[in-house]
């Protein structure tokens, strides 16, 4: 039984949250009140049920979605008003806010959706899946060997767009009864096609630029891959002290959501970088708070990261990579793939990062090995090829949906509705909580 103090706290919080939400809904209405979206127009929906903290999962898809929108009109459906307001300013495709399932239903009835794309496994995805008149596709928000990538939730989608052979092997090994060949389409990593034009300009002064991109602390013991609290401060201190390195530190957007220790380490590192730049303005170290993850891949010579999608995105560059060993014993390490071939950096060796980097940069055998793994994870990385594969996969799914709809609307030989048609009609009558 919660204490009286806790009861009061949560009651007050609910009031203030409701008040803040009401204000933001009013702001949304004021910004979109005169906007009219055409009916019977959009063919592809991107469904996003999360808030601002996870928008990095969506942002990486902006460029591929822009390309898709040119051939199949795309609308982004957002269930959080805070995220919707943010997306209204930056999304390359139209944004619709709908807090209630009724709002989503009205939108579906006014449009001709063929495909719904999902970037994460939010449980509210299942509210969207009640609609049986379109095909549902999981496109994820990265390629990694995290246990997240083999969640049984993958089975709920009609298709999963995956990067390459590594993802196919991973799913085939982990998911019982999952037809990988039938239910996946390989598209590479379209984000790699994006030419980095923004970011922080850095001088070409002979320093080795090191990109440190730790993941967050994770929301369960098996996903505790984050290195900020265990490695981050020691590595930062060593690299800042060398005089030969420029450091870009880009913490994960979710850092501190679970662990105050990780947030404290992040703040300490930010202070260390600020002090180092004051002591030597030519160093130009960066505590990276830019909105995009792409320019760093071009700017840096070496990457340090954790067991995460960032490791494999960096792999595609062909440049040296250091991966940390999780300090949490419960963290599930990959038992196959590229990361399983690496000697992970333990916390006790974090202060030796300069010598570790020097050794990697001079190892030509490792460079050749990286090229083979790039093919395994991403397939064809020729500029433009992944985006083309993504567009083709979207076209194939849309065409299949049209074919299935045609079958459902044709009377069976008995002139009665097919079993599948009847099943879908019954499914759409099921009430879901909004």
C-alpha cells in the first residue's frame, strides 16, 4: 500500500501532466488548425507511438522516407503531442497527431493506406495492428547484435526489413517457427546513403579524431551495455591528456533514464571537455549535441562504442573500431557476428585507450577483416543501393497488399465471402483500449 505522501505526489503529478498535455494539444491545434490534408491520398503510414526521448529512432529514417514520399505519399502518425509538435518542425513528410484510437480509425477510413512502417517495438504498436486492411512492416532503428534484435515481437509484423545476412542468420537462430526467407526483405542500411553535410566543422591539424558514442544504460540487466559509468571518464581523461587526439563524445539520448550514475558520468565528461577546450582552444573537442548521427562517421578516424547499432554503422566506414566490454555481468554478449570476433575493452583497461587505438590503426589484417564483415551485415553498400532496395521492398509489399485485397473482394466459388475475408471483418470489430 503506497504511503500517503506517494499518493499525494502521484495525484499532483497527474494533474500537472494533464494540464501540460492540454496546453500542448492547444498549441498543436493552433499550429495545424488551417491545415487540410487531402483524403484518399496517403499510401504509406509511419506509425510512431513514442515520445521525444526516442525520436532518434525516427530521425534516422528522414532521408529514406523523403525518397519514398516521392513515389508513394507518406504520412507520419504520432501518438504523443510533445513528439508531434517537435516533428511538425522537422519531419520531411506530413505529421498527424492522434491520441485516441478513434483518431487513428478516422484517418484510416479517409486514406488508402497499403503499408504501415514501425521503427520500434512500442507496445502501442498493437493498437495500430488491429487494422487488417494493410500490411505491417517493422523497419527497426538500427542494425546490431543486441538481444533486442531477436525479440519475439518480430513475429507480429507481416514483414521485417533487415540489413543483410547477419540479421537473417540472427533471426533464424533465435525465433522458433519464424520463416525468415518469407517474412523478411533485405535492404541494407539506407542511412549510409546520407551525405553528411552538417555537424561541427573541425580543423585538419594532424590530430587523430576519436568518436566516442556510448549507448544508454538499458532498461533490464541483459541490455546493460552502456559504458559511460564504467569506462567513459577514464577514456576521456586519457584522450584529452594525450595532446594528439580530438575527442567527439555523443551520449545516447536516453542516458540517465534509468541510471543516475550514467547521467553523472555524462555530466562529468561534458565538464572535462569544456575545461580541456578552455586550456587549449585549438583542441576543438566536442561534446556532441547535434541532432543527427551521420557527420561523425566522416569526421572521425576511430570510433569507441558499446555493443550497439553504432558499432555496426561505424563498421561500414571501414575505419578502426573499439568496442567496450559491459561491466554488468548480466549483459548478454553476442555469441556470433562481428562483435564476437573482437577483443572487447574491459573497464580496467579504459585508461590505456591511447595505446589500444594506436595498435588498431596499424593493423592491416583487421582492416581486411572489416571489409568482409561489412558485406555480411549490409550487403551492397554502393552509394544509393540501400535506398533503392528500401524503395523496392516498399513497392513489393504495397503490390502484395493490393493483390491480397483483390482476392478478398472477389467472391469465392460459392459466391459467399472467403474465410479470410470473414476473419478480417471479425478482427476489425474487436475493441482495443485507447
